[in-house]
């Protein structure tokens, strides 16, 4: 019997991890190569009941875009305009935020700050914006997101390059993590202060493209572009492709110098994406594990790469790894930049300013702060943390003064990571989310070229909901 709530496994072993379900599961649902999204498309947000845990399980009650978890893949070409009519049939308000897109502020989907919430029971909002950058992006609500995203509201948005690299398959894995009860339903303990003050809502069930993954069918010799999107509330994935040497070609949608992942692990905090070139160097019939060992002592198998028993696409290497053309993101000049220091505080074993250095007490609504301010109000009525001069370069020094990991996300811009703990990052990746290790100091730089009020927050959604959230104004 499958027991996703066995305490010994609840943290990292997905329900499938050690439970012998290889037989029952359909493998990774193929949402590769979706068709291009028509000029104008509708997303209906509503409750649904889906077999996340496989066909023989009670169906799970979720919230879904167009009845699907994850939502439909939206796919457009670079430079095209996306028009999405959102219809809200949820019992509560929602919005859609287009994570990682450099779009006009009014289309950013932040309730009260950029638009009114889309009313329940039939409210509508029309989003329309150009997609200036090619890459792997995603969409999700920005209202009560710790609840709405956990209930299933997330989908990928792929912007195609004018000339995409030549691969046999363009594959998308939307990685999610759920906390499910024995009956296969998502537990409703969203107000847990324990989750808020520790590493967020870590679940017990990991899905790829909305199903418990078993095997990913692969053919010897093929070259795959694998797009990874972490839509989990809180789980950081550290993926290891055993027996393979994937090459990272883009991070958070933005092309980077092709490189092997550091220490062989693809580290993906909530909200983050990576595009890989995965050459199938195994032999027909072989099986190799993809494991997540972020929590080293709770490493588990995410999925198996299962080679076709006979087929072989090619016997020689498919050649050098393709390099993606850069996106038109302005280059910041760190030597002529406005500098700001941003200190993250709080959490268990941390201190909150104004509390006399006392550890934060359970029961307090605010568990985290950014430069001493805790924004927990969902109407974003707080004053901006920073006001940046339009078109100026700026360098933000992010100081994680806590004992926890935080994926820090800025809306409306992509930024370069200049250094970590004072050590220059030679690759200077261009990203929209910077994963900070406990006590780490990270310098980021960008040109503040997109006017408006932009959210700046931790993408561990329980941290965001309990104070690790602010706005940055570009004026
Ligand atoms: Cu994906 Cu404000 O976030
Ligand atoms: Cu955080």
C-alpha cells in the first residue's frame, strides 16, 4: 500500500520513492513539444479532481488551469505578443503572475499593486504583453500563493528562439512537491508557523508534469533539451543524473555559458529553471537514476531514465553542445552603479529586529524581515524598500542573516550574480531568482530599466507569506 505520509519518508522520499509502485504509474506525462499557443487564449481557473497519484488512487482535489495540473504549456515565439484571458472560477480571488518575464508593470499580476484581484465566481482579466526574451518561464497566482500554488496552480511558458538548437526532443519537466494525507488529498495546514519559520512547506510527494514519475523513456544516442521548472512551494531540488553528463545552457530562461553543473548537481530553488542538454550516452536497455540529494541523508530517486531495449539513435556523439543566442537584456555597469544593502532576517534560530534580539516566537504572524520590515499584508500596501532611478545600473548586496535557504526573486528584471561571499562568480549568470545559502552574501547587478513597482521576495512561499517580501520601485 502506498503511504505518502509515513513519517520516515515524509520529508524527501516522494510517495513513489520506496513504495514499489513502479508497476502502476504511467511514467512522466509527455508535455514535450506542445503546439504554439494561438494568438489569443483562455485560462480558466477552477477546482478539479485529478489522478496525481496514479490511476488506482483516489483522485486528488486540486485547483487547475483549464482542468490541468500543471496548467497548459503556453508556447510563443520570441518577440510575439501573448494574450491570455483569465476567467476565475475559484471560490476566492486570484491573479496570474508571469514569472521571469520582463513585461510592463500593469501585466505583472500582483494584486492591488498592479491590478485588482480577479474576482471569484467568474471574474475576468485580460493579460497582454510581448515576450522579448526566449527561454523557459512559468506562470502562477500571486494572491495567497502559498495556498494557490500548492493546490496546483502553476504552468510553463516557453518562448522559442527564432532558431532553436537542434535536438531530437525538447522536453519539459515541471517539478512539484505536495504534502498529501493518507487519503491522497492535499493537507490544508497552510497556516503552519512551523513551516513558516523553518524551510517552508516541504511535502512528501514529488510529481513531474503532474504525475508520480516512474520511468522516463529515452533512446540511446539521442540529444534532449530538458527544461526543468521548480514550481514547488519550498523544496529545493539538487538533481544528479547518474551515468550522464548534462550541460547547463540556460538558467531562469536566460542563456549562459554552457557548463557542467557545479559538483554534478543541478540546484533548483523554488521558482528557478534550468535548460539542459542531456545526451543519452547510455546503452540500449540500461536504466539510470535521477536523484535529488539536496537533503543529503534523505536522498531519493526522482525518476529513472529507462533506455529503449534495442533502439539506438546514433552511435557517435551528436557534436558540440549548442550555445543559445543572448537575450536583449541591458548590461549593468557595476563600476557605475547605485549600491544598496539588503539584509534578510528572521526564522527559527534567527533574530528579528525590534524584538530585542529574541528569537521569533511561534504564533507571531511575521517570521521574516527584509531590512527590518516584514510585509505580510496581501494588499502590498507597504512603502517601497528601495526606489531606483530608471535606467541606472544598480548593485544590490543581499545578506542572508538567517540559518535558512532563500530563493530571492525580483519581478520585471533579470539580474547578474556578481559574487558570492565576496568571491567573484566567473560565469556571472543572468537570472531572476538568486538562491542564497544560510549566512551567504550575494551581490547582484541589473539595469533598472523597467518602470513600476516590482515585488522582491523569497520564493519559499511560506517565507513570503510571513514577511520576506518587499517592493522595489523603478521611477
Ligand atoms: Cu514566481 Cu513573485 O513570483
Ligand atoms: Cu525564504
